[in-house]
């Protein structure tokens, strides 16, 4: 075993991963990655065009455009957000913006971020942002915030209020349908775009380096640090015995304890990225499905630590989606989502669910036509993020409990059951796809 352990810590990929995880990152040094208040501070800073990041109004404008991407045009607030995004694109200049942290609201409650925005033309709006990293919304919390903000808007002559619910968990939907739901995946996408733009210009600054560190933090927080995850899986596949031994004997074996003390962060990262390897189970599920008698074969699209994305043969025949989306320009898709037990990160217990989504379209009007068709056939279409989540007569079923998320065989069996339970959903969806084409 000592030879196996020494082979692990001398592995070139292990040393490379350790170097990557050890890179200077002020958020890691200050240990603030998981603190909601620090993320609120960061986002408020980025939203303020007058702040020291040097981006001007770029982040604010991209934030509004991201809201437009997930706005529901069937609602009053959704139409308002779309109008605002059009104004941002058409206006020669950004509105004046005043950003406030912990803004006043009902009683002793405070809104995480509030922006008061006015154009020279006289148009104006208030944007309130309630931010949740690991906490959850309280009963009537969002309603009370919005009601208070709308009263304030009337008193201070602001034309409208834009309410935003920003979360780490994409499934934490706002209980007030007037809110637009944005996630940290969107924030990471905006920061990535702006960092790339600044680097391409050759105008990298201390603020830009700071943003790169924040982007690394967001990618880790949202399980999107794909390159490191791939490296961790490669190390694990070549050193399974050593990794398993370290996990089991870190406290009762002096040598294992010494290695964990010296390389703890790297070892923990490897362990955390193989215990929930949804990709291996997903690929096994697709192989089994395609070997059967089902007419519509399945095709893998993408995966990360928590999600396995795929489409079927009928969805693959469609066009009109955005090429950069994980569905590759097709208009629908499925994915399995793993949700670990957040109350106890060391617990291998978690939940597995299947989700069906309409993709973003290149043309918004055509997307609404397709969603209207789906609704006419009995689908419930609820907007979340940039996409629209679909349900049909209780399908897909709710998440199933998995006792051990590292059990690849168990995950594969449950994937098969969840997908088999959507047979009627898929039949009607395929009819809608054919009619839409």
C-alpha cells in the first residue's frame, strides 16, 4: 500500500492538479467562497458603473440581457424586462445607477442589493436582487420585498420595479412568480465574457486579475471547473486503490494521515469529483438504452460533476436552437441531475432527477410559438434561467433518493427507471416536434 500511496503523490497529473488548486486566489485565502454576503458585495460592486473595476456599465448591461434571456413574455414583469433590455441595446448611454447593499424593506428586513436607475430621458426603474447561496427563501419574503419596493417606486416617481431572485441552486425557484430567476451560472458566464474581452484587448489590469480569481471561484462553486474535474477523474482511474485507502484510513494510519496533511486539498478534490460521477452512469445508461428496441436512440451532449446532458434521435433532427447551447442547436433535450445531501457534505446520500427542457432559440418569436404548441398538447412549461422546463401529466417524476452517489450501477438503474417513466411524455413531445417542423 505504501508503494501505491507514493505512486499517487508522485503522479505527474496529481502534481499538476495540486499546482492548479494551489494558485493564488484571494477568495480562497480569505475563505469566503461560500459566504453569501461576500458574493452580494462582489455583485453589487460589478453592477455599479462608477466602481473601480474599470468595466463601466458592461456588467450591468450584460446582467439585464441575461434577465431578458429567462424572462417570461407572458407575464407583466417579463414584458417589462424585455422592454428594458431593448432600451439598453438601443440607448446611446447607460442610465445613471445608484447601488445600495442591505436596502430598507418591510420591518427589519433588508434587501440584499437594490439599484435605482434613471435615464436622461426621464425613464427609470428600481431593480431589487435577493441573493441566495446556500440559504433558502423565507415564507412570503419575496412578496414582501417586492410590495415594499413598488410602494417606494410610486413615492419616489420610479416608473417600474424589476425583481430578481439570484441563486446557486437552479431548482430553488422563487415562490413569487413576478420574480425573474437568475443563477450563478449566469453570473459566471457574464464574468467570463468580460474577462475574455479585457484580455483580448490587452488591457488586463489588477481589477481584471481579481475578476479572473472570482471566475475560478464561481466555476468551482457551480461545478463548472471541467478541466480540473477531468484531471481528477484521470488520477482516480490510475490510482483507485490509493485514493480509496486514503479516504478510509486518513485518521488511523500515520503515513496516510501525513499524506492527507500535506496534500489534503488535492486529495479531497479528487474524492469529491469521483463520488458523484454521473457521466459514467449516464454513458452506461445510453449504451443499454440504444442496445434495446426503443425507436429513438440517445446521444450524449455534455456532462459535468452534477449533470449528464443528452438528446434523442427525434430532437437531433430539429433546428433553430443556439449553436453554443449544450444541445448543439437543437431545440429540446434531457439531463439527469444529481443533488448531494447539502446538510452534510460527507454523506454520500443524495437525489437523482430527470429534467426535460426547451432550449434557447436563435429567434425568440419561434421559441414562443413552439412553447404555445407544447402547452396546447398538455405540457406545463415553466421558465427557469434561459430555458423552459417541461412537465407532462406528472412526468418526469420527482427525484429519487440514492443512498450512495458513488454507486455507478445504482445510478444507472435509477436513470433507466426515470427515463422509462417518461414514455408517454416523449411520445407527445415527438408529435409536437414533428408538427412544429
